[in-house]
C-alpha cells in the first residue's frame, strides 16, 4: 500500500459519467485506488449534455463534449477527481487541471459485433455497419468499400440492440468497453491493429484532478500510486500525434504505441473517411522522448498530406466516436 500524506483525505469523491460502462470502469479504478492507498472512494455520477442530446456531436463541437461536464464539477469542487476514457480526452487541458494518473491499459483493439456470427469479410455487399467514428469508417471502408456505414449514437447496449433488431447488420465498438459491460459474447471478430489502428489512448483510463491537489505534497499526490508509467508513455506518444495534427478525438486518426525492449514503437494513420486514401507512418522512440517523438511522426505524416485528410473529414462534419 502506498504512503499517503497527512493532508490526504480519508474519502475522495470520484466524478464519472452515468452510463453503465463509465460507472463500471470508474468502479474498477476506485477498487485499485482503495487497494493501493487505503483511501475510500465515493462515486458521483454526472450527466453531460453529450449524454442526453440526440444531436450529432460535431454540431456540439465534437471534442470534449463528454469531458467538459466532469471538468466543470471538478473545478467547482463537487468532486475531487474525474475519470474519463482516455480516448475521449482532448489533448489540451485547462491549466488548473492535471492528468494525475493513467491506468494500466486494457485491450486496445476494436471489435466487430455482427448478426449471425459473421466476420467482416463475411458480411454481404451492402450490409449496414453502425459506427459513429470517422476513424473506424475510414479504415473499414478501405477494407470493405462495398459496405454501408451508418452513423449511430448511444451506449454499447443500445448499439448492440440495433444489431439484434435488424436495424444494422453489425456495429464496431471498443473491445475494452464491451468487456466492462459484460458483452464480450457479442463479439464476432476482434480487429487487430494491422487492420484497424485504435483511437489514441483507447483502452486506458485518465484520472484528472485540480492541479494544486496533484502537486508534490498536495492532498491528492497519492494518485501517483495508480499511474502506470508504461501506459502513460505509450498514450503520450499516441496523443502527441493527434495534437500535432490539430485533430480531436473525432478525427479519422488512429495510433498505437507499444513498449518493447525499453523503447516505444509507434504506428499512426490518417485516412480519408471514404477509405480512398491513407497516410501511415511508424517510429521507434525512447520512453523519455515519447511526446516529442509522437509530434515528429505527425510532422512526417503532414509532409505526406495527413493534415489535408484531417481537414477534409472536419469539413464533411463527421461524428464523434462513442
């Protein structure tokens, strides 16, 4: 168990979105925090506008729609920490908020959930695949340009229900999220990174708090006990690609970094949302240079036209990944 300072509270309030997936992943993280620090954790469910509106997320500004409500409660002092799916977190944070911890990463891959147990290659031409993610559409369309990609909203249960009802033939969701809601039995194919690079940060959780609380000697400095250095280096590299491309979490950009032999191996792609073009790159980085290395790889992609692909997708008004 990690030592906590005398100023550390005996109980902290954890802000989380109200969805089953969000409260489950926040509950799992709270258990790790309790085990490592001895500090009790109270979950505080918060509803964001992005959770209740039926508008497409680009109409709402896209990036950060699900994050801002938790950050507002954090700054207001209603909660002590906020937990987010890292893939939803904007690359720039307010100066008074600190990314205090990044959890050990869960499965980074995407998963296909299709009718009749079908795999991607087995779906008939014209089959309807539901996803609100331009990143997924762009890479799927490169593999199967003969399918119809349908924008959908809602939690995992709602989306899976659209397959069961026949409204769509398949949906694509994050494998980690499906595990958290107990729906891995609906997966008909796990999409490996060679075919589908995930969203930067996919599978990891972000813990934010007020910057002063996270400082050395601060009342929440003990949050470092749940920070995973390997995952943090990997997602830092991935998110740096996104930041340099000036692309939000709704952009058709995928990135994956894996640590091997003390180095970070980074791959990234920016793609046209119709699957007609893609710019790819990879790099091997030193752990301590993850952020700069990610930006350097992004700059290499830009020389190949990645910025234009991202800008074109933004102009088309594609929807955010949920």
